[in-house]
C-alpha cells in the first residue's frame, strides 16, 4: 500500500491502495485469518483517516473503504466517527446522503433511523436551496419523495410548500423551436376531397370520422423507431421527462426506454399531421354546408349521448370551433368524448362501474380506464393508442384531457382541438352504426381490425 500512495499519479495510487485493502479484507475473511484481517482493518481505518485530511477529500474512496468495514460489521465506533467526518467534509449531496445511509444501516433502533432520515431530508433541502431554476425544483421533488417514504409528514409538507411557492419564471426554462409539421399538397388535396365528395353534411362528417386512427399504425411506428434508434442513437437515448410549470411539478418521469420514446414521438408526429388535415376538412365542411344548430343536431342526436342538453354541448363545440373560439370548443367536447366512450362500452357489456367495497364507494370508470378497456369493446389497438396519446398519456403523449380539464395549460393549438372533435365524431359514428365494431365476448374472435367495418 505505501508504494501505491507514493505513486506520481496521486488519484490512481489512492484508488489502487483502497482497492487492494478491500480485496485483502475479503481474502482474510474468507480464509478466517483474524490476525491478518485485523491488520487490514487497521490499515483501512488509517487510510480513510488520512484521506479525510486531504484537500480536496476523495469522498468516493472514503465511502468505499467505510462501506467495506460496515458490511462486515467491523470497528463500528471508529467507522461511525469517520462517517460523521466524511459527511461534514463532503459537498456532493449524493455522497452526503450515502454516508448518512451507512449510518442508518448500522443502527437497528427505529427512533435512531428516523433521526437519520430527518438528517437526510434536511441535507437534501439545504442543497436544493443552494440551487435555482428547474434544477432546484427537481432536487426539492426528490427531497419530498424521501420525506414521504420515510413518514416525515412535517418535512414533506415543508418541501411541498417550497415547491408550490415557485413560479413559472423561477424555473429558468427556455422554449425550444419544435419540429415544424407540414403536409404535402397531395395530402391536402386528398383531405379536402373526402369532404368534397360528400353529398350531404352527414356524409361529410362521417367520412372524416371513418378515416384510420390518427396516430397511425403501431407496427409501422415500431419499425420506424427501430430504424431511428439505430441511426440516431444519441438523440433517441436521451431520457425525456416533463415539467408542468403551472404547479410547478414534474408530471412524468424521464423515460429510459429509447425504443418506446421514439415510437411515441413518431405517433405523436402522426397526430400532429392528421390534426392539420382535420382542421382543413372541418373548415371545408363549414364552407360547403354552413350548418346551423338544427343541422348538426339532426346528425348528432342519439340516445347514447344521454340528453338534448348534452347533444347541444357537442353541437356548440363544433360551432365554437368554426367561430375561432377554440378554448370553448375543447372544454365542451372533452367531457362528451368520455361520456360517449363510456356508453359504447356499457352497450357492449364492458364493465364501466366499480362496486363499493367496505368504506370505498363505488363509482364510474374514468377516461384512462375507459381507454384501456377499448379493445374489449371491439376497438383495435391503433385506436386505443391514438386515444391514449391524444388524451391521457402524460409521459409520451399530448395528455389533453388532463392538461385542459385541470387547468394546467393554455388553450391547445387549433389542430389539437380538431383532433378531440374528431375523437368525438368517431365515437358518434360508432353509436350511429356508421362505423361497425366487431362482435366481442368469449365466443367472438377479435383480430386487430381498423375502426371501420371490413378493415
């Protein structure tokens, strides 16, 4: 060991000395050579003590040495003393927390462990308060999670208050230019032709509704993701999370699955492209038919909608969209999508209620559960995934139902609103029998099919 410590390259010499001592400790223990083990322990304690006097302190090496002793329950008093010195000398929060967790592992007393948990959270809060912007938010979020898991209610609430006291301007976020989505002239002409070929308002709306799933085919997106992750490995491997600045709070974890992330990005791009086409089609419907409330009511009305009032809300959503009042349109149409999907699933014997259990009251399935149950009602996986990405997927998708209904965003872009109107229109086409879903149930085969009959 002295030879390693005297090496010209100080860091490498220290590392080799520490690794040699840890290995020697293991060998002495395996051969039950207590005298040799005690000599190694003495050298480990001496090396750790010397490293703590260095400037700067190599805290990572000190941790490895002390962890080796703690794992074998050797010299606990001396180890505790060195851990406290290492904690005080270290300025890296991850290592400070690691040293405290060593202490916690050495003390079986629950009250002592609770005290160390408190020290861990307090250290994390202090470190977060020395930071700013989105980094401070993420660090406080970690502290809140540790406090909650440790049952430290008061500290958890303290951190929560710090988080919610932050404002959008405190995050230091910079808007980046997104990918510009455009369509070719051929795509625009084809979208317009769907409406132009219709002989009536109803036919035009059902033509729009009966197109394929807006997010595209899952299998195609998977193939595209496999190609992209091979050809653009860096961009596809960067984990992406999401922060909602209204809270402010992280609303989705950073995904570490590059294939799933890239596949979702491909399908979200499809949603954007399709949304632009639907805007064009809906505007063309207005140009050709200029429908009033009575015209739309005649097309939409159905018992599955529930009442004349709900039908009116759906009618108003489309009319607000045509009047350029996208905020009103999206708030009116979102509840109708959930309501229509629930009634379709109910009519096809898919459970949409939960029965009371003990003190837990019963209730109706919410949109996320309803979308997950779409295959049981006869919808294919492409449509299920489109609804998820559009309405409820907070990790990869647009998550419009949650973002809009909970007031977590401004009014979405016009083509996003058009996508929600299209979702309602497609469900309406199902209840009107314009779009036929396959039979469901134990006796029915359910191959993956397009939403439209015969596909």
